[in-house]
C-alpha cells in the first residue's frame, strides 16, 4: 500500500478532482490513523450532502474495494476516542487536499 485516493461528491455540485495522500515510509503495510479535510467554515456546509470515497492502492496499481463515508457538518463537539484506540487513531496520516466550494445560499 502506497497511497490513499480520495474523491468527494457534493449534492448540487458533483464530483471534485481526485486527491492522493502518499503513505509515509513505514506505513506501506498495516497502518492506522486519521486523515483530515481542511475547510473554511463548517457553517457554510450545514445541510449539504457530501460523500467521501476512499481507496487504497499499492505500487502495482491494484486498488482496494472503495469505502464510502457520508460527511456531515454540525455544531456538536467531537466525541472522544475510546482509550484503547486513542494512541493508534490519533496518528496523522495526512490531509485530503480537496478545496470544497461553498454552495450558494438558498439550496
């Protein structure tokens, strides 16, 4: 495994360009951690339907089965991770470099 391919689809806009996170040296086999999406203001996206699709690829170009995550922005605080998972999941893998477009108001 050498990279994570990210695709985001937004209702009313369509699909954003693909983004690739290259895995750091030492993460080529089994890895755990978090990837993150930088946004301007989460309030700009309240009520907007987003879907994040991730696939993992190896050096030969083989891909994993895609995993789709619905994305939702709200004002609830983030829930703490279970203590037995905190160490592994608090490790940063990288940022998704897709810049979201704020939908026009009234949609």
